[in-house]
C-alpha cells in the first residue's frame, strides 16, 4: 500500500472458543445435558458467560460444538447438540463400532442471531448407565466455539 492509503481488514468478531475444564460432568443416560464448566481460550467481546454465548451483535454466525465420552459397548450412541434460546438447532450423532473406546462428535450450524439470542452446547448418550464427559486442557476433547460471519 502506498503512503496515505488505509486498508481495512475484516475480523469476524465477536468470536469465542471454550474448552471443557477439569471439572467432571456426569451425564445420565438418555438425557439432554447442558455442557458446563468451560475455560475460555478466546472471547473477543466478553460474550461467553454462564456457559452460553450471547453475541450482542446481530448477524450470521458459525457455531460448532464437540462432545466426547468413553463408550464401552458397540451400538451405543453419542450426540452433540447446539441449542439456541433453549431449543435444539443442530444435532450430530456417532455410533460406537467397537468396545471400550473414546468417541467424539461435532455439531455445527450457520445461524442468524439478534443481539440477545444465546447458544449452548448439549450432550446425550445411551451407554446403559451414567457417563462422564471427557476433558483435557491440551486435547480439547469437549469444546464449543463460534464467530460472526457477516451481518
């Protein structure tokens, strides 16, 4: 760029990225359970609080949530769900092929948000008993992220 020329770079904010921390969350079988106890990796506009993302800026957003759990039985499922204002808007499922393995599944969605909409990550499984959400500060097995696209 020449002297006196200004270039504007678009940054897709607000943007957040959180990771399940070391607090263990028990998930009852067959129940949609909100994932809680996140550590913030990024939160450009302080829009992630109380385990939910509230954009504060209207526009189209990309949202992604990954959940992880150990599954002992082939045929068991794990579901990851993104909720908007208390209702599911995105869902993905993985079915265990083997036994005694760690499984992860990612749900994602592009959604139009107003300033007060809020997004949360949920998990569900059918292990035959309670399960525990996997977490790791380095592996980031269970995580939730999103950013503004346009709007």
